[in-house]
């Protein structure tokens, strides 16, 4: 079994390598990075000065986003927030831009009681969520959305990004510089394969940037779920097994590292982020499932494969990430409570 197309490897080389060829490539992209930074700065100024309109949302709202492209864990954080509001007796409306379609299905599967709306126009999406009974809004991947006001802005920063250069796109992975943190009300540092020490060091560096809470969350692989059956099993059961780790996500390296940490013998198959699986891709995965002990996929990929998996082929196992607060989770919960008046459960 071979590794499929992996543009992520090129980006990882460009943004993290200290080799001379990577440094030269970044230098060649500096003019484009300067243009990107200038455009983003002009855009912020236009909204701050009132030249572009900022609209009000019809419900209390929480925005979750990041400063880098992909892989920070903002969708698992948004899911946790939506589940938190459900636990408080509220109906969350989850607003997405709708790109790729997979995030919509992930949210619907993860939080069945949420009203999930995919619409590039977040105000129009909010009105639809309100019409369907939503009581609070959770905006996924929305920190750069300056056209709508929200009550709480949460930035998610991955501890893994400490390995990357702090240059703007395309020379580096940064959508915005750290000066954009003046719009943040809270920061959540996530870690998948990074050490607790790396996460704590990043959190300590960020504390002086904002007045609100800075928390640390570990997104770990603790359980596996059958793609079709939904049967759960501990991830430790992969130890010593031959596993194909297959994914079409922004940060496949973290996923692969988590699967390897179970003690499995891992072969890797990757596609680009938001990959639209074709029939030949499903056939390739089915062949891999027959030859290996298990095929392990992400939740983001599972929603696109669940209804297409051949019945006669052993089902893949879906890696279920478990969010564990290592620091500051109670302060994030308090900030969420301050956005709305919780409904008391009967």
C-alpha cells in the first residue's frame, strides 16, 4: 500500500524546515506574503473605521477560529461548545461557511440536537438557525469574519504551530499575525502530538496578549468507532496490529502520530483536505481493509464514506478524538455561560 497525493508534505517542508532550500523558497514568497498581510490589514481597518458594515446577529453568539490555516482543532472545540450548551438545556445553532460539505456532516453527527446551517452569509445562516429553534449561535472557523458582531471570540492555537515560521501566507501558515489577538476574548491552546510542556510554553507566551482566559486542551485518540456499526472499542486495541491510517484532512501528521502512539504498525494514505472521495478511492480503501488488520479514518472522512462502504468488506474504524482540559477549562465554561442565561434542566 502506498502513500497517496500529499500536498501537505510540501507545505510542511516550506513552513517548518530550516534547510537552505526551504529558506530560499520562503524568501521568494516574501512579496506575496507582504501583499497578503497588507490586504488583511486594510480589511481590518475598513471594518474598524466603519467603511465596511458590521451586522448584528439575532442571537447570543460565540465565534471559534484560528490564526493559521487548518489543523488547529477548531472544529472539535466548536463541537465541545455546542455540546456544552446542549448540557445547559439550550439548542445551539452551528454556523459554517459550508466549504467542502464535510464539516456540516461532522457537526450533525456529533451534536444531533444542534441546528447546523452551512451558508457563506453568516447573518442569513443565523436567521435560518433562529427559525429552526436555535437559542445560541456557535460560529465555526469565523475569527476572520469581521462582518458580523459576536459576544465571545475564541482563538484556537495549536501547540504544533510552534514548529512553523511566523510568516504570513504563503511563505508561512499564518492568516493573520499575533496582533490580531486584540480581537480575541479567550484563547484555547490545543495539542495532539505536541508535549504538555510545549503547550504550556505557548500558553504562557499568550497570556500577556489578552485579558481573557488562556486554556489548554488535549485532543487525544482514546476510542475507535465502527464506521457502519457504531461499535466502540478502546484505541489501545490497535497495539501490534497492521493498520492503514487514511485521511483527507489539513494536518494528517497529527492523526498518523496519534494512531502510531497506540502501538500499531502503521501505513499511511493521505488525500488533500476536503477530498471528495471517488469510487476508485473507496475501492482502494476496501482493498486496503482486506489486506490490513484495520483501516483507521478520521471523523471528517467517515461522514463521506459511511453510506458508500461495501457491505462485504470489514468496516473501517473511526478515530474519535476526546477533548480533555489540561488547564483553564472552567474559565472557558464560565465565559460561555456569560454569553447566555442557562436554562435550568427540569
